[in-house]
């Protein structure tokens, strides 16, 4: 019983002591929490101070980086601008060099042309003077005198009487000089042009196959080209070609290839490219219409449309082309209906108009190719089948 009373008496004391202990413990916890808060605040203040100290440094570093980047970009832009300027300068220098080269080539070409024209003019003048001298000497020798002077005396300030041997030696040189131009009739050349074209077209139409015609014209083209190269590059052998150069060449063909090369090349290309009927029309047009327009235009041409072309010559070309086309269709057993007649008329108009154009290409090459191409297009347009 005493123990039970003792235990009951000690219970309030223990309870009070527990409360005191708890209060002390709570005070300790609060003080520790306050200390922790104070420490955290100090850490935050330190971090803020550090951040405040580091921010200017970072900003300075960033500014320096930005300045370096800007400087680098400016340097790259300056380098690019410098490279572009250098490239532009190089292009300008190259263009100037090219223009200078072209100008020099043009000047050289003009000087060469002027020299050639001067040489041809001098040769022409010398030939005319020689002809006059020869005629005068022949006339005076026939009368037995030389303008009332002794035959052994000179009758001019610089001209002396030449012996017969000297005159004979100069006559071949005089005969070799060709003074004919495109505006001269040169009837022999025109007739040879006509005869060769008509003969070629007729043989191709009646006697040989397409393959045989190609072989023959190809070999002929090679021979003519070699002949022209020898004639041009070896002028010392001009006497050997006197028969050809005297009757068939013009003055401007003395130092360059004659029209025979594009003529035979045009025949070969026409036969190679186009059907037989179309090729025959083109060759006959070149052989007949071209020389007829030249002969009529030179002899009777009075109404000029363009330089070097007349209405009379163009009409002759139209008529010749029209008749040649009708002849080919008739001999080819085509039915000459209204379509063929209109097609032929259209072809003649187109070819005559093309022949009047002042182009710089040789008409021996352009006329047959244009005529064949135009006829091929018209046949397709009008539905005419050709072989």
C-alpha cells in the first residue's frame, strides 16, 4: 500500500518533469531552427554577394565576346568585299584584254583587207597600163614609127620601148590577172554552172543509185577542195591554172576558195539529207534559177529592191524555180492536181524571196538547202507523199 501511495505521489512530479523537458527540447529545437535559418540567410547573402560580384565580370566577358564576334564578322565582311573587288577587277581586266584583242584582230583584218584591195587595185592598174602600152606599141610598130621618134629612143618619162620577147613574156602574166567581179556577166561561168547542175541532177535521176551518187559527189568534192588548196597556197604555179582562173574565177577568188567548193558541197548535202524528188528540185533550182536570175538581172535589171538584186532577176528566179519543180513532179509520175500547182507556186515564191535576202553566205550553199527544206515542209503541210 505504501508503494502504491508512493507511485501515486510520484506521478505528478514525473508529469511535470516531462513537460519541463519537452519545453526545453522545444526551445532547443526553436533555437536550432533559428540558427539554421540565420545560417541559410547568411548563405543566401553570400550567394547574392557572389552573384553581384560575378555578374559584372560575366557581363564584361559577354561584352568582350560580342565585340570579338563583331570584329570577326567585320573582318570576314571586309575580306569578302576585298575578294569581290579583286574578282571584279580581274573580270574587268579580262574584258578589257578581250576587247583589246578583238580590236587588234579587227584592225589586223581591216589592214589585211585593205592591203589585199590595194594589191588587187595595183595589179589591175598595172594590167590596164600594160594593155595600153602593148596596144600603143603594136599600133606604132605597125605604122613603122613611135610617135615620130626613133624606135630606140624612149617615148615617155619612165616608159621604154620593149622588145617583142619582153612583150611576149609579159602577156601570160597579163592574161592571168582576173578582173571580173560578181557584177560582171561572165557568161561562160554562168553556163558552166547551169550545165554542171543539170548534168548532176539528170544523172542522179536516171542513171545512178543514191549510194553511187554519194560516192561520186564525195570524190568530186575531195578533188575540187585539194585543187583549191593547191591553187591558193602555191601562187607560183598560177600559170598552170590559167585556163580555169581566166574564165571561171572572179577577182575576189584569187586569194580564197572559189564558189566551186560550196557548190559541190551543197549538191552532196542535198542528196545525203533529202528524198530523191526533193533533192532533184533543189539541184535543178540551183542549176537553172540561180544563173538565169544573174544573167537577166545584170543584162536587163533596172528596178533595184536591195543592193545587188533586181526585180527582173527575182522574176527570172521565180519562173525558173516554178518550171523546174513542175518538170520534176511531171517526170516523177506525180498527178499534177491543184495541190501540186499551189505547192509549186508557194515554193517558187519562198525561194525567190529568200534569194533576194542580202546574206553573206554563199548562195550556192544556201539556195539548194533552203529550197529542199521548204519543199519538204510544204509536202508535209499539203499531205503530198514524195519518194
